[in-house]
């Protein structure tokens, strides 16, 4: 059964070794018992032997690297292991925050309920945060994780009292257009829906070294929902 998502439409870079895609939100990276569609199965429809080199949360959009052969997979896996890959995410967070290359160095422990917490018993985790733009009650933050722990950016921002907008698991509040637009009216008998039906987190760019030694940096454009959120915030700053 072919899925409605076309893998080729997601591609933002490819060569003989790698395919980099702009992962849409609401699609799991790897096989998920509850979901028929995932990035790996889509890649298999287009490629003979794809291997996903890292993971993005189901609700996170953005750049994701897929190896087209075992050598390429090993090559990039080693760079991830040695922390030689530069990962840049963008997040809209609740509140006004002024971070300038602010390091959060806090170990993360995976819990049995599918969430994480900060704990001395957890695994070492580091993320740098820099404010990119401030709005009325929100801030756009650049996030550079050094390690790659589960929910790392989400929990590290929560410890800074800057939870990601819409990330209710870690204290974020969904964004409603009525919160910035005074003249926002819904049809009668209708409940307002959040502008984004997920957390406002996007994997913006990935930098690593290709098999031939060349450096590569690939950026993933914002998806529609993230773009719409930023537009509302920018248009209603006062």
C-alpha cells in the first residue's frame, strides 16, 4: 500500500551517499506500531537499502539524514558519536528570555512513562541556547544540542522556565490566535483550536562532513504551521 506522502517531495539534498529530507510533523522517524506511515517505510519505497542516521520526535519537523549505503551510515554515525555534527533547532517558547549562547548542562533520565526528567542518575546532556527574536509573550530561540538525548531540548528549555509553546508534556502552553488578536471571532458554537497542534520545535539545519571530506550544511524551511505561528507573533508584537 502506497502512502499519501511522497518521499521525493521531502528531499532537500541528495548525493550518492545521503538523502536529507525536511521531515513533516506528525510522522514518526522509525517504525511505530500505532502508525502505518513512518519515514523509514517511506524511504524504503524509494530506496533499496536506506538507514536513518538519527531521530526526530514524531511532532518535530525538520532536517533528517538518511544513508543510502552502509559505508555512509557508518561515516555519519561516527560523526554523531564523536559530536562532530552541528545540529541547529529553532523553538518558539513561552515568555520573554534573553539567552546568549547559554549552556544547560543537566543529565537526563528516561522514565517508564515515555517522558524524561533531570536527574543525577541520568545521562550527561548539554544544549546551548541563543535568543533570536522576542515577541509580546514569546521568544524564538536557537538551540544547539551537543548530545542527543531523548526530549533533550524540551526538558532543558523547561528547566530554564522557557517551555516550548504547545509542549504540554513539559509545561508549554498551546498558542491561540485570540491571545494576540483582539478582534478574533469564531463561528458560534465553535471551540477555538490552537494554531499549532504540536510543540513549536523545528530542526532547522544539520552540518557534517561527507564521505569525500567535503563539509555540508543543509537547512530545512519552516513548515506551514511554524511559519503561521511566527507570522502571528510578528504581526502582533504590541
